[in-house]
C-alpha cells in the first residue's frame, strides 16, 4: 500500500470490479485469483472471453494459466526485475505513452536511468524467464489498451514488497493506463475488511482516512473532536508489538478477532511472545489458538448477528445486516470495546448503534464524509465520497493523481532475504486455497469444506520429489531455520523445480512456523512468499 | 443504442436495440413462460415454451432468441400457442413426476397428508424441496394441464449424494441445460456437460466420475439456476420456504459479494448470492455459498465471557469480565498496553478500537493483520 501512496497518492484499487471485463489486457502478477478471489476471476475470464489478452506472471502453474495468452514463470522474489525488464522493452521499442508521462507524471528521467540496469540478458538471468517471452509480454501489455494490472499478496509479502508495488505502478504510468475505465493498478485485498480496517485508522501511523498522526493540524482536529490528548508519534506495528511482548516492554494486549499464531511469520515466536504477557484479552467468535492463551476471553457476535459495514477491495462501503440474535451472551465487537472504555472512565464511547458510529466517522474522515446508513440502503458507495450528494468514485486518479503528479520511482533489484542454500535447498512460497480462508478459525469448522480439503499438503515438483525419494501422498517433514511441520506431499507439475508451496490455513501444519519474519522496511510486511526449507520423508 | 418500438399483445413498447422479444415483454410486464431461459446466460431456445407469433414471420419463433425489431407485432398467448406449449410441456412431464402438478388440490396438500389418489411419496410436489418456488409448477399453472396423455417414463435413478453440499436428483431434471451453461459460460469451468444421447441424455461429469474428480469448484451456481428440484442444497432440503430474507456482505475474502441469508425459525436456512448489484452479479464461491451457515451456528461458538483461573477457563458474567479488564488495563503504564484490531471486523468496530487506543492510552500502538 505504501508503494501506491508514493506513486499515486492513494493506496487502494484504482478501478472497479464491474469494469474488469472491459479490459483489453490483464496482467495478473502475484495473485492466484481463482483460488483467493474467485468472483473477481470470473470477471477476468469474462474479459478473456470478450477477446482480452491475459498475461499471468506466477511461479506456479495456477488455474488462470489455462486462460492466459502468455505465462511468465519467474522465480519467486524476482518481480522487480521482471516488471522493470518489461518497462525497459516498452521504452526501447518506443511504446511508452509520452504525452501521458509529460502531462501527468514527474521524476521520469530518474526512472529512465534506473532502467539501464535491466537489459534483457540480466533480467533473464535473474527471473529465469526467456528474454523473448518478456519482450512478447511487454508488447502485449503496451499495445492493448486499456490494460489493467492485478496483484495480491504475491507482490506485497516480500522484504522488497513496496518496490514490487512501485514497479507495477511505474509500468501503468509508463503506458498511460491510469485514470480510465478498465485500466489501473488493482491490489486485491485478502480479508473481507482489510480495506476498511486501514481506512478507519486501525494502523499505527494514521487516523481514520489516512490522516497522519504526525501532522499537528490533524492531531488538533482529532483532539478537539474526541476531547483527549493524543500522541504525534507513530505507534508499533503488529510484528513490533510481538517483539515488544517477547522482550518484556509490552505487558498487556487486547486482541479483537485476530489469530496471530497462524497469521504471523515465525509462529513459534508469536506464541512465546503471547505467553510472556502479564495480561491478554481476546475477543473472538471461537476459542482460537490465540484465545487459548488469554486471561480473559470475550464472546463476539458473528457477522450475521449484528449491523455494520465492510469496505471491499474496490473501496466500496457495503452494509452488514443483523439477521439473527447474537448466540448466547455474545455481543458485537464495537459494543464490547465501548463497554470496556466506559468501565475505564474514558469519554466518548456512549454510542447506541453502528449508524451513530458511522456519523462520527463521516464527520472526521473526508473520504467517508458522504456515507450514511440511509444512503447505503440504496447499495454500496465507493470512497472517496466526500459529501452526501457525491455519487462515489469508481475510478481513482482521473485527470489528476491524488498526489497531483504521478511519481515515477527508480528501482533496483534486491534479492529476497533468505534464499535456498546447501542446507536448505528448496524455496518455500505460501498461499491460499479456495476451500479455506486465512487462519481457518471459520472454514476449518465447516464439515463440507474439511471433507474437500482436510489437511495440509505441500506441493513439490516431480523432479524434486524423485530426487528426495518422495511419492505422492507421503507424509513429509518440512524444516526451515525457524521450525518444522509435517504435511502430505502433493507431487505436481504446478510447482516449479526447486520451489515448494504450502497453504496457510492449517493450525496443525502451520506454514508460518517456517516463514521468515524479515520485514519490508517501509510497509513492514513479512516475507511470507520466500523462505528456504528442506524436506524429508516423515 | 437506438430505441425501437414494437407491439406485444396490442401494447406498444419502446426498448433499446439488441433487446430480445422476451426481454421487451418482460420490460412491459407481460409474462411469457420460460424454462431454459436465464437472464445471466446466452439464449438457448431449447424448451420451446417461450414461442410467440410474430406477424410476417414464418413459424413460431422462440422469443428468448429473437431480437426485437422496429414495427414488430407480437402475440404471446393465442389458442394456437397455448396448444403448442401444452404439447411441449406434456412431453417434458412424461419424464418428470407429475401427479401433483396436474392435480387441482396441490396447493391444499401438506407433506404429511394422506393422498386420496395414492400418489407415490417420491412423486409428490409437497415432498419436493422446490415446492412453492419451482419454475415448472409456475409454467404448468400458466398453461394449465389437467392430464398427461403420454405414457409416463420415470427414470428411476438413485439420488447422487457424493458431494458434501448439494444433492443431484436427475429424476427431476427437465434438460433445460442451465447448470451446464452456467458452469461453462459464467464460471468458465465446464465441470459438467450433457452426457449420452437421445432419451438417455442427462447432465453429468466426464465418464460419470464423481464431482470431486472433476473440475467442480463447488460454487453452487448450478444449484442456483436449476428451475426444478433436481439440484438442491442438502442442508435446506426439508426446510420448506424461508420466513424472511436479509441482504448482507460475505465475511470471507475482500471481494465483498452481496449475499441473501434465507432465515427460518431463528436460523440460516440457505445463503444465496444476490444478482442485482455491481460486485458479484449473482455469483459466489464455495465459502460464501456453503461455508457460512455452519460457522454461524457452530456448537463451538463462544457464548459467555471466560476468565482464566489457575490455568483453566471459567464462565463469568459480563460485569465481572469487564470490571477485571478495566482494572487490569488501568494498572499498567500506558505504553505497556497495545491493541490489535481486525480486518475481519466491521468499519465501526475498527473505528471504536482505534479511538479507544488513542484516547484511552494516549499512544498509537494499534494495528491489525492487514499485511498478513
């Protein structure tokens, strides 16, 4: 997200789901869309059916490859090289949209200089993709307009994730694919309300609406509205919080609806950190792995038992409606937090309903300024929606970028933090499966879904399997520098030679026991997508 | 898009070019019976029920596959058409259980009533999960069939229950092809197709393999478009009609599909993807379609606050739990307390939690797992 803020001024999907099918070219990189965002994959397939070209860049032979015009099988962690290589071809062949660059962008010359390092021979060596294919993909992307880029965690969960994102943004600006229908740069958000949680300021550096905590005028506005003294110092990220808990500087934690032992990198470290806390409160709908470690567990109402809103990946604020009474003595999360605050004597938490909270949100968050529950009855609204007569914004950066000029950023290729070596010869990458979701607290409880996929598998290429004497279905032990787990081997051509793959959903074979907690320096996202492992028969 | 004017049953109608005769009639509120037609699928013209008479056009064209043109004069319910439709429908019913469909007492019967005509329990409408929402019933009622003269050839097939979510009872299939087409056209999967020929024709997987050995992704789109009881979600099979419906947003991935929860007696009966919106256009995935009810009604749901005493959780009242949390959290130095919010919770939950952290503790140590 930080990458798009730097280049465009706003870190969200630039276009809408409904215009995906009008694209003339789609570049899907670092997204296994049919598994993780199946309904968006339908729109991509619709576009292909209407004649769009589809470029899939993925180390794995994912389902989308079947519909692809061209498939670039680059090594995990080499996205910057691949995208810069394509940019270089577009420049050299005179396919860049020079009018767009001149009129709407800045810092282009610096960017152009940084392209020098990405001649096709170098790019081929780094990525493993033949130069001819890179050229072909660059031609397809640059000559079929409008062209839309889609990416997900495969781009962001790297130590150079911000660079990866910037590389996609550079490519879109270079070809003038911004601020028009069916184009743009479109990050697909993993969880139902990641967009909303970010929008509403559940981040250590910004208030709701991405208003910086370090900005005095903004702090002043919130101090007056909330009648409180606020800090101008950005706070700790989740990963830093766990480090703090581990080394004793953090003593108490209040966790609402998250399950960090499965979602944090280096899961063993996260569990140790939670155990060291003096006081842990967990609020959830199930007794999760995190809740087991808590001092107090609070029962939350499920999404079907309360009112509220979620903001989806295309910035659309949509209603969640109460269909049932909360089970047992459970309560909606907002109410629980308000009641804790009131017990502590903190002012400003006497909300009666979520719609009243939305009124306060609208009054302090410019992008949500025109959003009311009354309007949402007519259907979702895409932010920015600053006033009550504003129709919402399906496409960002039309005519002008949020930050004014689109900012080209020069890039260099940086290898991943941990690469395979003699001791740990295989590269592990992680992802999601259609039948389960995130840490599995919900989907692992659905018998039908468990029936279809009930245990963790590790995908391994036939040649690696043969070398290791592993047969399809064998139980194998996967070990990294941080720990080891067991899973069943799925010997498949989907996995490239030297690369193995696991899903993140299974507590008993938690892939994140293995993954590397090395962070992207800007976005503080851990490198889930590349770590070194070894595999042996269990 | 230009406008064109045509006349249907004496009514003048203006529509955009490209609209079919059926579409024009629907816009004007004129009912034409259909079974293979579905608004999300390309016209198929297989069921022959939507046939109409059009002046200066030969034969009886299928209105679902005929584009409306300027000056067209269309008739939708002449005696000739109704007679033709009755014949087509009779053919269809000769392979579908129909004693109840042609019985004038159908709507008066309950599932436990004794049938005076001794209709087999497997052939009754009242025991069919689709009773009351069946499109075949609707069409029979419109055309009016009192008797099926043709010999009845029931298929006598076993019900296919091998997948965990829905049942396939091809004794009720009328070969409209919607399931086959939605899987191919909308989902781009093509896990099923028509198999065999002639009177043996049925939708199925390649070589009759189980769905789990096909490309099926269990999205449920086939179940949603089936006009009869042939495809039905197992969990709602004996539930009847819902009491109410509530529109909400799917709690799984970031696409934000709009879903309709069908409710009965305080529980979720079925979850259906909503058609009329800009996000999912009537589609969902296996998690949203089949993976919600069991989570919401799971026996493991936490129902009361729990406080750990001597390493074991004990039930507590809300007052006890809130009191304990408030006094404990107040006892630490402010910068020793951190808060983790959630990308699974609502906007309002997130707003309240960050406000709580910032105003209550005077720092910004609040984050969530967006990056993970």
